[in-house]
């Protein structure tokens, strides 16, 4: 039987960030069900190092993003991970969005962003000549990176410090004992003093396999992307975002220059019919059945059905997606767009139908469960990992 101080379930960037924070301070074992690390949320996002502009001051998102952003830049610089603190514009395309833009500016200042600037239409076009709008915020702290590459360095450092990382290892359940717990996996049992659940899209299921009622259910939302053809990449120099809908934890369709080259456009946000539903035709009947008996899902659906239908229409219609992009850059041609990848966001939904907006972590005897860690979790992964590690070490004393 494999023994360890801490068993981490999930080999995404939050699980690996937690393992890195514990490495050398406790024995660490990370297990990942997939054959490779960072295969889902970590490996399918647009690679933005978020500034912390959007989040409610004092929230876990705001605090961890502010700390994690600078830790991420430092980590990448020290470990040779390509990155670029390129900055972004958040653009109000008409005057009706100016109050929301002002609120973002207030939040940014409250969250400690020192370089944020309010720009006129003329000033923003000096930075992004092809953008359309009446005003913008310039946020120089934003950057880009490849989070899969970051995760690989995390994993290497964990193993260099004496920990272990196992792919192709599925968590099946556990039983707690007086001074330890035993986890069952498809690769055999693991005995640990403490378990950390960072299973992302399956975090609520892992909690239930541990005998814990998490109080939320994961609802998968697919975000689909296009890329600009090389001839159109000149239209976007940095990152260009719209003013987001304050009712939703999504940032809207935007333009992102990628660290490996090219410009990504998106994502939208549609209900996925499978927890790993990266394509419209990806359907899992058991996942759908779980949604069908989830009262929180139906309450959410009743509240946001109009938004959901619009997002679904944009998912099925490249022309509708194109029209959304043209609000920011009118020169983008329909023929400039090439279908790209997709990601699935693990969104926790409460029993009353509310979308859980902040990071959500709960503790039980010998267990810590990370039940909602959407964007900016990748940016904040080092800060989140350190806070979880502190809680783990207190339990191990």
C-alpha cells in the first residue's frame, strides 16, 4: 500500500499548486485520472494572467488573484516559463456601459491595481488602433502564459522535492480511520493522513465519494473559441475585453493574444451535456440525468434562460459569434475566423440556483475540498496552494 502525508486528488493547476506549496514540508502524492496532467480546465483556458480587476474587494478571488498574479510572474521568470505582461483594454462600446466601466475602475483601485488608467476613445486607439468604443480601462498588470507549461514545472518541482505524481489513477472512494484515511484508486489503495480534493469538474462527486455532502453541484459550461487567421492578427495587439455582465461570472467574448502566437476569440458560455463536453455532440446521459434531478439547476435555468438561449444561438451560429466580436473590432471579417478549441468551466451552483461566484473550499475531518475554483484560479494557483497548504499543515501537527 502506498503511504503519504497528503493525498491530492486532481492534477490540474490548483492541485499541483497545492502540492508544490507542501513539497518539502510533508510527503505529497498527487493522483490524476487522465493519462496526462492539466487536461481539462487548466489546459483549455486562454492563458490569461488576470489582474484582479473584476472581483469584489475583500473576496477570496480578489485577495488570491492579487497575490497569485505577482507570484505567477515571479515563478515564470525564475523558471524560464515564457510569459508576457502585455496589458489589456476593457472597452465600453457605448455610453450605456460607462457606469459599469466606472465600477470596474473602482474595484480595480480597491484591489490594489496601481497602473489602471481611464482612456478616452482617442487614447485607447493609440494602443489598439482598430478597437471600437467610447472609453476604456487600460490594465497593464494583465499578462499571458501557457498554464499547461506552468503545471509541468509545478509537477517537476513536486517530484524533485520527494513527492510523487501519478497519472491514469482514478479516485474511487475512501474510508476514514482514527489517525489516517485509506483512499481506493484503480491503481490500488493509498493511505494518507489528509486528503485534498482538487478534482475540478468532478469535485462534488469526489466529496460525495468521501461521505461529504458538498452543498453545491457542479454544472459544466462549455466555452468555445475561434482564432483569427494570420492576416487579421494585426487587428489585436494586446488583450481586448468587453464590459462584462455583472449578473454572470463570465467575462464575455474577447480577444486574447496567445503566448505561443496567434489571437484567440471567445469564449461564449453554453451548458455542456457532459462534464468533459468539449463539443456540442458530446453527451453523457448520466450527467444529464444528474442535472435533471438537481433543483438548483432548474432554479438557475429559470433565472437565466434568455441568456442561455442567446449563448446557445451564438454557439450554433458563427455569424452570431462574429457579430459579437465586431462590437469590439468592426474590421474583423467573417472569413477571418477559424474554429479553435473549447474549454469546460466547472461552475458550482447552490441549491437556491445561485451561481457560486467566489472560490469555495470546505473542510471535514482529515479532508479539504476545493469545490469552486474557476477563473482566476490558474492565475491564483500559487496563492491558493499556499493557503490550502497552511490549512493542511495545521491539521498535520
